[in-house]
């Protein structure tokens, strides 16, 4: 193993103290003089034409400075170039309960709230669509006129020969799966503060500065430029600390544009912070997905073909939808070797908040279906679930049938380690009644190989500046949203330069200061910004090394950068002899010999000439380099290689990545057959992260992903009634609390990717998708029922147990519970309804054939 | 609404403030006193990001009237660090990965402070039960348990060292 000094060692995040002391600033913690507060008026109707908006009464309120409506910023925008269908404030129609209609800016929140009530909006109600399959049948009152059948986008991909594949199979199974809608629920509600500064030349408002809770400062700068009709150079976006994103801040959220438009109209800085309910409306979460999956296997376990039809309930706007639906098909590939794939995907518009990107973007729900069905197929052919997965491994390096290039592939080791640690072989099938083990695998991209805005520009650029003080300043556009990307950047720079972490300072995500980085999404930052950092650091190192070599009268190749020293290989510097720990730990102060003398370079060099020529401190080497060559800066850029950018078919741009992470998991659960309650006892999760740069952080990301997957598996679900969200609160939405969170054992697998920085790949998303099917498969192992609809709430588990007991086929995905009346089913709601006699659904196990006697009590 | 003059004691300092009688403690801390370490994560005491200590008891400041805290000793996250250094708990939250995005962290630290004040040697179940009043969306809580245990161990070691 290579001997690293900084990477591979667990370290507290560089901003950890700011977080644990409360000193760190998130967007809502900023105030500027004269700042006004904005509050947004939201639509109470799911689908309605706006006939008229009268803001005059609101404007008349003392303390109100402006009321903004759609006409104040009519340019459309959207995160995808093909999906520019949003406006800061809508002016023709409202398309979901919570759609943005107007914004009041006032001197206080209370006044703004009061004024909101005085805005009169005249709506003409339209029929609304809440179920994607119903929505696809629509002929009139379309959600968007240019989208017939309310279909945002559909794709039909065929790779290989699926028909032949299914003909060759010994076993073919088909099933419908339904994964209900979940949302990010990041702890920090979205917030934006926008402020114009006066131009000294024109005397009018000029440059705009926006502080925002965003994962994508550069895209925000771009969209603000489109809507405000201002050059990008006149807009500065600053990302302060962000309190979690998970994809929910990976596109431009309405308040970000509204705040800027409002600041322009009110001629004063404006801050808007969402309430928690507004966060749920802003949403952009994982769409409810209906998945019809068909898989064929041979008796030896080999998968011969897969056919998937995926319908996603996308909500009212495009958002990332086109990408989400493509991912759901593309990432059928690159996990296992599947020779034949047919994919039919429909992204459908409905009158609900827009869905977008959420951790494990696009792959999660399909992976739940795929891994569940594979488990069932393994049972059919009498094969251990871990074995069937091993029979379908890829043989990398390879290119999958759908054009994805796979190089490093730690899946076999992930499977092996989870089996070993969980005691799978000894314990599976030998647990007490009601307790079971389940396994599943997943994978994810380490950054999309193609950026949203198709171009050849680098996806990440990093600049490094080192000055005579010996401080290393790294300028990166990468957005730390809590995952630790600033720490990763500092570690890579420190590793390359052989200096201590404390010497490195990160300036990140400020479009005025930092070079363009396309943002924190698709798990791209470690791979791409990490590579850019690596290149930038190597460039500066080369120049320092040249100067040091000249000073030491040796070849560049003979130098070692380590422990804040530049050392001729084989020699041991005195400082290191005396106090190794002090040198590596205390960094700058330990270089002793140049105390306070750094600025007087020549004097110092004179001193140095008297010293042995086999080592220099980092500062001395830096000063020498600056003396020889002037300013010491380095730049590194990363763009994914052409070979990793995918095939040529329509929609081939989504799915390709320079590298994929892999995960294998085993879940141990017990099921209470009386209550239907599922308890997860432990999850073993092996994740191939290429190389763990900061193991404690990598483990934290893996645990967090698995935990979030468990939330989707057991409790989390957005519940709708006629387009109204019934649970827009953190308690009602039910993310797992500490008492419901099991032990998760992260197992790090390092496959060392040939193109990753020090071999690293993503670690923050890939594990999520395996958790849901691992739990589903464990439930089957425990009580013998297959759950095809997530989350596996007690009601659904009971319904499945009931169906099993009465030996009736109960398709749980036909509506939510076919035994519930339609008005309950359409919004994904309660399963506890107990109808009477003939009112029960035809498939209900409890239905009696004879109608219930009139007036009789059951 | 007509403002009232109140005296609020926060982190050992007394502040004289003119506030509306319906002003929430969280808003007064954040907006009047610029103590922005205390966070708002929800609006209805669901999440615990706004947890502060009122006379040593962990309370959610988003649903408390500031005026009702007159005469009580309020401690926020800004009042936690010791002699300008991180406490053992703050340090271990950083070392163990107990804070990722950090937004919920001040609330958790306050909750754990109050737990440890009552129960200096909490069991795993005690820690879980105490932490269940706060929500985190990043960590799955596991590395927080490790942080609490590490902090308890560090404190014990320090106490043993001081006793010698």
C-alpha cells in the first residue's frame, strides 16, 4: 500500500469547529443593513387559471415596500435547457397547491404576512391530475399546452435483443412495483438573500450579490442572468454553509429568483426564508414511481434479459425530470452484466409540486424493484440470493450493453465482505420465526460524465495560490453542503504538497473568487473537483520542486515533499530527528529556521546557504520558488474523458460516468405479525468508494445513505389528498428518529479507480438504493411476504400478511390498497379503512361474496 | 403590537430588550442578539434545531415566548465553549463525524449538555432516548452516539487526571 501522510486518515472536517460552536454562518444567519423580508403567496388550488391579481390593498399596508408578481420577471427558466418551464412567479396558471403567485416585501415578516392576505387573486378552477396514469389519459386542460397527454418526456430504449433473451430464460417473472414519493427534508430550510450595489458610474443599481442555500452556485448565477436579463459577470453568488441538500438544493428553487427580482423592485436587499411547509412545497424530491419489471434468468442464475416500464409522477414542472427518467433506465446497466435490456420510461406531469433530484437520483426505485424480483427469481431456481448476484458480475474493464464504461469494480468484494460480516451463510434460514435476513446491491455514478449544459467546458477547475507566508490557499467552486468536500479538497492539496492540513485554507463556492465548478450533484465532487485539486497542486508542486532542487543542487526527482519539509530522498532533516510530531502537527510554526524572516527572502536564503543542502522547510522552498519565478499559482481542470461519455442513442447523455461506486448490503429485520411493524436490527453495508480519503467521513456518508434508504423503506412518504400535502411537517413526514435507527456497520472497500483522485470514487449516494430492497427481502425471509410497495408501513405489511393467510392474490400496487375506497387510494393514504361487505374491493381477502345485510352491523 | 421592555439573561450577560410580547425566544436570540448559532429547522418544535438551555433544561426556543424567560438563565450554543476552546463534546462531534452539515448540531449539543448534566455516564439507551428529541438528516445518528461516548470518556480521563 502506498504510504500517504494525510489522505486515508480520519480527520475532523476543516469547518467542524464552526459547526459545533454555532459560529458558522448559514444563509439565514446573514443580515445586511436595510434588509427587507419577503413572503410568498402560494396557490391554494392544484390547477387554475389566474384571471386577475389585485395587489393594491397589500401595497397600501404601512411597511410594505413592494409586491412582486409574475410580470415583473416574465422570462422562463429551469435547471435543464430542455425544461425552461418555470417562472419566478407564475402568471398564467397555477399548477399545484403551493405554486408561487406573488411576493410581498416588507420591513418585517409580520407585516409581509399580513399583507399577503390582502392580495386578491381571481382563479378559474381547472380539472386537476394527481395520478400519473390518469394524467396520461388527459385530452383537455393539459398542465402544459405543449405536452400532449401530460407526458413531459418518454424514452424507449432497446439494447441487445430482449425478446431473444426472454426466450432463452428458464424462469421469467413479472411484477408491478410502486415506490411512493419521498423528499429530502434537509434540516436547513431554503433561504436566499439578494442585494444590489449601486454602480458608481451610472448611479443606479448595478451588481447583484446573492447568498443562497444552494448546491449549484454556478447554475444559479446562470439562471439569474437569464431571468433578470443581466450579464453573468454582474451577478455574484455566494454559498455560505449549507444545512444539507440531498438534491433538494441542486437546482434553482423559486425563492432564489424571487428574492433577486424582489430586491430589484423594492430597491433594497431582500431575504426570503422558507417555512418548513414551503420547503415541502418546493420539494424536487423522488417521484412516486410505478415500475413494471420483467426479468428472465437461466437455471444457472445468469440474467438473460430485463424489461422495465417506468412511470414517474413528476409533478407540475420539468425540473430534473428528463434526467431522472433516463437514470431509471440507464442504471439498469453497470451493476450486473445484463445482455439484453428494454426500457420504456414516462415522465408524467401532475398537479403536485415538482419532483427533481434526490440522493440516488433516478435509480433508487427501479433498484428496489430489480433487487426484489431478483431475490424472488433466486428462490425460484433454488439459488442463494448472494450467489445469483455473483453469477451476474461484470468483467471490467468493459462497456455495458447500454454504453456505460466500467473500470474499477469492487462489487464482488462488497458482496463477499457483507456476507462474511453478517454471518449470512450460517444464519440465513436459521433465525427465529419473524426474523430474517435480506440482501441487495446497488451502484451510482461518480459524477455525470456530461454536464447539464452540454459543452466541452471543464466540469471543475481549482486554483491554488501560495505566497511567501507559506500558506496554501485553494480556490474551488465546489459546494460543500455538509458532505465534507472542503475537507476533501484540503486533504488532497496537503497530500500532494506534503504539508500539514492546517496550512491549507479553502475559499469555496463564491462566483467572484472561485473558478467555475458545476456544483454538488450526481456525486461528482470528490472525483471531479478532487482531480482538479490534484492537478492544481501538482502544478504548484512542480514549480516549488524546481526551485528547491536548484537550491539543493539535485534533481527534482530526488525530492520528497513531506511533513512541511522538502527533503532530498534518504536524508533525515534535523528538525524531524528532534521532534517529528511537532513538525507534522503544528505545521507552519515548526519550520523554526525562518521565524518572522519569510518576507526578507534574500536574507533568509543567505542564511540557508550556510545550512546543509539536503532539506528545506516548506516556506523556504516556497520563497525560493517565488524568488526564481514570481507569483506561485497553479490551476487544475477536470473534464471527463471522451470514452466515458456514453453511447450515441437518444438520451445516452445520462448514465455515463467516469467511475461507478458499488454497494452490497445485508439487512436483519423482525416483523411483528400482530401489528405489521417492521424493526430493522442491523444493516451491514459494504461500499466500494475507490479509496477512502477521509474514512470517518466516508463512513458517515455510507451510514447516512443507508439510514435515509431505511426511512424510505419504512416510514417516509408524502401523502396527498386532492393535491394537498397532508404531512408537510418533520414529525408528520416521519424521518427516523434516534430510537428507530438501527446499527449500521459500514464496510469500506477500496477498488482504487484508475482515474479517481488517489483512486477515489463517490461514497454519498450509491448505498441508498440497496437498503430498500435489502429490507424488503429480509421481510420476505422473516414472514414470507413480498412487499411491492414502499414504504413498508404496518398497514401494508398487515395487508400482505392477510392476503397470504387467505391465499388470495392481492396486488398491492393497484392503487395503494385495493381494499380501501378509491377516494383514499388516489392520494396514497390510509390503509386502515375497513369497508363493509360488498363495499370491499373485489381482491380483498376479507370480502364476503354475499352482500352485507342491509343495516346489519359487521 | 406594542413592544415591552424585558431583561433577558443569555450566556451570563443581561440584555435589556424592547420586544413584542408575542416574540419567540428563537427570533429574539437570532435577530435581536445576533446569536445565530441557534437554528430554525421547522416551525413547530418538531426538529430540535432551536434547542437552548433554560435554567439548565433543554427547551425548544421556537415555541417559547421570549418574555416568558425573564429572570431565567438562558444558555445558547455560543455559551458552551470553555475558556475559548472547544468542549470535549464539541471536539468529539468533529472528530467522530457527529456533525455533517452542522445545521442540527447546536441543538444536539445543547440536548447532550443537558443529558450529561443530569446523567454523566449515560447508557446507550439513555443517549438514544435523549437524542430522540432532535432530528438530523445527515448522520443516521450513529456517529453522534460515538461522539457522546468519546466525550464522556475524555471527560472522565480529564477528571481522573485532575484528581491525581
